[in-house]
């Protein structure tokens, strides 16, 4: 373990180790201040960035910020590192890596080729010395395509997770939100419900209800009930129609243990989901991307499991787990954890751009829940800014919730209208298979514009009978 120095005139800044350099080079955010790892002054932050820029990428393979012996995420990062892919960039420093990423040489094919040679710490390091526009430019070049019943992540597309949550899991309320979202052209990423209960019979009812709607209208999409992974394994064993397996993940073994998971458990869940063969085998990747992960800066710090590592670097380490398990979707729930970790709109915007850049650079299909809690110093204008920047950067998907207000989780996010705005302003499309379905159902016209819906519309007239009152 080395100490690091950087001098500015007569002032010599000393950093205890590599994780200290990483932490102090990070843009200011409340979580790092609360954890006691942030730079004390702007001058110290800039000195740390200059110091970080001079560190060779090889150092991150030799000087591990969390020990190999005590952390399974570190072991995963080291044991799965692709040395051949890394060879192309192995001679670079962090600063050189930034310049290389921004160059025309680093095109989409090249970035895909080297992605498995980039460790989370390398990605986090280079993001810390990049401007927002740098993060957008490079992320735009990173293409990560996945599939289950449709194709997610193609260039020029943005998908939407239809999130029809209800505070009491009322079936009619959930069905009404689902129908609302589908008629706005949302739902191609996943129809994903955060349940209010962990009761297995109640969860089974939710699975069957969503599956019934998907089958009734032959929708080329997938469903997910966002309960704990152990519940989903039990439900698969009981015959539930499980499409995607969900789990929140974090960047250290200790944090994941606080979630009640480890990597072996996630692999078991992946195998269980694959055994159902519910995806479309004719698509890219054979329709075998069966996992859905959520992350967020601050989760490791809130579990007291960061070991002196800054919250953004911890976040990017979680993407190593995601990459290893080939998910259909991964999203950073960027402002959900609250102002204790991302204080205001500026910090949320920066964190969202960092997470998206790092995830895509590592080859992870990254979306973003562009959101904030009501006690944060942020508002919907900040979310408009972030979602526009992320969509410009090639974001995989956003959330779609009635009125952008989740009445079950009590936070502010993005609406069905927001997705229409992004598609119209930036010329983006839904997943291709889903867009064909939207046009077939006369929800979208031949030009790709969502049409006004009349009372006589097929979906309103043919809802499953027990859900008719929801329409």
C-alpha cells in the first residue's frame, strides 16, 4: 500500500492510500462528508484529482482498496478480470485513459472490446476527473444490448419501466396504472411492481395478474415483482410465472449481507429463472437475460460497510456483480436514498451521470430512476435536466409512474409523459418489438407518435373481466 503526494507551490498534499485519493478526488457530496472521507477544501479536491490522473491503471490491479481475502466483491473483480482486454489500455494512466476515452479512436466497437478489462475502480477513477459533458460523450459511445421478450439498449432507443405501485397492492389500482402506462407507450423495459407485502400468496397473485395482462394482449415485454430474491426462488419452486428475478445489490460483501444476499444466492436465482425458459430464444442473447438489479450511491455507507471508500466507488463496484450475471436491466435509483447522501439537485445530477457512464463503460445495461425524496433540496426541474442529459447520453431506460409520484414508495420520479417528451425531443424509440405492438394496437401511429385513446379502444373494451372496474 502506497501513500500519494501532490504539491501546489509550497503546499504539499498527502493522501494515505489509493482509496483516500479516490475519495478526495470525488465531486462534493453529502454522503462522503458524513462518512469523513471527502476533501476538506476545493484545493485539496483538485490536488487529489491531479494526483489521481497520474496513477497508472495497473495500480488498481495491485493496490486493492478493499482486501481480496475479506470481500467477495473484490475477489469477483480480480478473478474475472480479462487481462487480454486490458492489454489494449494497460499502459495508460488515469489521465491518459480519460483522453483515450474521449478520442475518436475509442469508438463503440473498441469500448465494447475493452470493457471486460476495465475494473470498477478504474471506471470510478476516470469519472472523477471528467466533466459532465465528458461523461455524456463517452457513455453515448457505449452500446449494451440485452433481451428477454424484446430487445433493450439499442442505439437510438429508450425504454420505460412501467411501475404501477399501490400502497395496499390493490389489484384494480395496479391494473389501472398498468393500462394507463401501456396506453402512453410505456412498459417495454419491464412491468415492475414494488409490492407492499412479502406474503407469498399475495405475491403469487401479483405474478399471475401481470402475466394475465401480458398474455391477454400478447405484449412483447416482461414482468417483475420486486420482492427479496429468496421469495422469488420460492415462488419459482411453486410454479409462479416469473420472468425477471430482482434484487438490490451493493459494492461490498458486508453491504450485501445486510441485504440478506451473496453472489452464490444470486447465481442460484439466475439458474432458477433460466430453467423456466420464458424468454424469446430468437432474440439477441437468446432471450436469456433474466436478472434485474437496482443500486444507488449511499447504500454501502448507510450499512456502515464502506471501509473508508467513497460512495461513488462503492456504487461502481456493485456493477461488477451485475456484469457477472448478465442482467436484462440494471438501474441506479439515484436520488431515492435521500439528502444525507446526495444533498441537492446538483449532486443528484452529477451522481446520475457518473453512474450511467461507469455502468455502460463496464458493459452493464444501465438505466436510471431519475428521482428525489421530498426532503431533498431538489425539484422536478432538476429531474428534467438529469433525464434529458441521460437520454442524450444513451440511457437504457427510465421509470414511468402516473404523475411521476409513487404513492407506495413516497418519492418523486418520472412519468409516462416524461418518456414521451424524451422520445419526441431526441428522436428516440421504444424497443423495436414493443413499438411494432404499439402500432398494431393503434396506441402509436405509423410515425411513432402516441395517439389519443377513445373509449372504444380495444384495450379498454377487452380487459380481463375481473379487472374491468380498474378501467
